[in-house]
C-alpha cells in the first residue's frame, strides 16, 4: 500500500519524540543556525528527526503517509528515502545560512521535498499516474501544503521559508535526478 522505506522517517520521528519526553532533544540534536552550530554538522540531519510536540510529530507522520500513498510504485522506496534525506539535509543547511542565529526542528522539510518531487514527476514523467485532486491523498497533501505554512510553532515566516526551500531544492534535485536517470 505504501513505500515501506519511508517508515524509516516515521519510526525515527516516533523514537525521538519518546526520547524527547526524557531528554531535551531539541537542545541536543536540533538544527541550529550556522553561527551557533559549531562543528556539530550532524544537526543538519538530526534536526529532521526532532519535533516540538506530539501534534507536530503526528501531522508530519500523517502527511508523509499520504505522500507515500501517491508515490507508491512510482519510484523505488529506497531511492525516495535517499532523496528525502539529501533534500531535507540540504534544506537545513541552506536554512541555517538564511537564519544564522536560529534553531529549527521537524520533519516537514522531508515531506515538502517529497511534495516538490511529486510536482516534478508530474512534468517530467508523463508515463506515471497523474495527481488526482479529488482524492483523499490530495486533500491531505494540499491541506498540509497550505496549513503547514501557517506560523503555528515559529510565530514568524521562517516556517514558510524552510518549507519553500525544501520544495525548491526538491524541484532542482528531482529534475537532475530524473534527467540523469538516477531516480
């Protein structure tokens, strides 16, 4: 029913949410701006694993589920996992330069990069299924794309910025990956 390799994200999000009940995972592993990250470059990746609260975690899990429902069978799941890891990490790197004194956490760059990948697939791979707007997956993905950009946790436009970065990085990496037949 879905790309099982994407369970990687959901399992890790769940594990780190539970660890966050015991430890301050945001402080220990959150992505920090380039001025405060020091030499802890692993944070560009680990920031994707940490969420603010249960609501944040569950919304990203549900959205990833519906994205993977659409992508099922279109691209190998392990390639999707690699794609989302690379684009999510690149997103955190670029975001850290734009907001050099901030901390960012959450898996939404993973989800928004996969949404960007869906868009590029629609243009470059006409042989794959078309995105149908009258479906449950479309309602979730479009709703997440709109509501996920409201400044609920950040209280400023940084949410829109990081999601836009993830989306556009996915367009570029997706285009190059398809053009050079990597994906």
